[in-house]
C-alpha cells in the first residue's frame, strides 16, 4: 500500500513540519510591533512629542512672566493709592478737631497697642496744628511694663513740648499696663461700670516636677550657668531663684507705684487699703479712690472738654495697601522658592 492510500484515525491531525517556522515568523512580527523604532514613521512621532513638550514649557514660562508683571502692577497701584490716601488724610486734619488714638487689646511688642504704633500716632497728632487735644481711647487688660513705660514717658515729653492736653477715656477695661499709660494723661474719664486698676506685677508659669516623678519621666536639661534653666517648668525652683524673681517683681512694682503717684498727684487716695495690691475697681469706685477723674465718653470729652467736636482717628493700623503689600511679598517669595525647587538642576 502506498502512503496516499493510508488512512488516519479520526481526530488525528497530521504533523506539519512547517509549523515551527511559521510560529517563529509570527513571533518576529509581534516583536516588531512592540518595538516603536521598528514602526514606520517613528522618527516623526518622536519629533512631534519633543516639539509639544518644548511648546508646553514655553507656555508655562510665558504664564509665569505674565503673572509676575501683573503682580508688580497691582503692588505699585496699591502703593500709589496708599500714598495718595495718606496725603488726603493729612490734608483733612488741618481743621480744628480732636485726635483719637485707640489702645486696645494686649500691650506688647508687635501688637496693635505696641509702643511703636502708639508713639508714632501720638507724634502725628501732637504735631498737627488742627488737633486741639488728644484722646487715648483705652480698652486693654494690660501687658508689657516696658511698652507701657515707653508710652508713659513719651506722653509726658510730648505734652510738655507741644503744650496740648491729652486725656484717657476708658471703655471696658483699663488695668495693669493700660493704667500705667493712663496715669500720665491730664485726666482719666471712665464709664461707671469700667474696670480700672490692677496696679501690680506678675510672672506666671507652670511646674510639672511632681507629675514627672510619679510618671517616671526624667528631665534632661543641660545648661552652662547654674541659673540658666531658671523658670523651666520641668525643673524644681530653688529658694534662691524664687527670692531673685520676687525681688525683681517688687522693683518693677515700685516703679509702677511711683508712676501712678507722680501722674495722679494729690487726687490719689494713697491711704486706701489695697490700692497698690493688684485689686481692680469699677469706674465709679475708681473715681472715689482718685484713680479716675469723672464719668465721660469720647464724644463728651471732645465736645465739652477739648471744645473740638469733630473726631479724627490717628490710630496706627495696617491699612489695606500695607496688608496687600505684605501678602504680596509673602506670596512672591513663596512662588520664587517653588520655582527654584522645580527648576532643573545642573549635574
């Protein structure tokens, strides 16, 4: 029998010798499809990608330049507006009026009621010929004796130099360092329910040494100088350190008392018990003790005492232009830092 007459079992597929070569050719075709360099026109596609990337980078740089120019334009417009507004405000102060300077909140360096701001406002008010008198509108629980002392000294100096009256008008509170300031004025006006006084000095803090011993926590504080860790809340206070702090507080308290006695003079009822103990009183009690002079608000003092009913606020504040300039500077600095971080580095 010949091979052509040979029959194969059902379902049996004869062996194809060309199959392996056919499979190998298919694998080559698949590999060529996966390799982009083997695709037709791959050079063109790569150049297009590079061109689009360069175009995108140019657009980003152009947007950044536009933003920077607009930001500078806004800054200079705001600055010009600030200068013009300050000039118009100064011109408006030439007519007879009462100058008002607010002392509100904590009296501290960097605060709105800092010596820097208050003294600058007082200087402007005293130098203005249209200002017939100055009112310090006080609503403060106190603060730094240093800042209050600077303001107190400047009140006495400017009052003598410019020969203008200056009055303190108390709203809610005039205590501690705030009263330190008010004592230098010609008169103190209060509301009958105002809080006045608190002539004293304090230094506060916390101590956690007992709790640390119970918990088993060890404080590791290294110092050069036996008192360098003085007032550290996690270290015990020695008797010598406590005596030193108390002596310092007593000295500052004595300075405070001397300022009040000098400013109030014979009006002060120095024989009253607790007057310099840190107690505070209502406005009505303060008048009886000589800590204040009479009941009165800003309008009353301007109208009846200074005789210049128009009020002009001289309080030193950050206006819109200054706030915008500060925010602009911070934003520009932040943007510059981000730009430097994202810039390509030279390796």
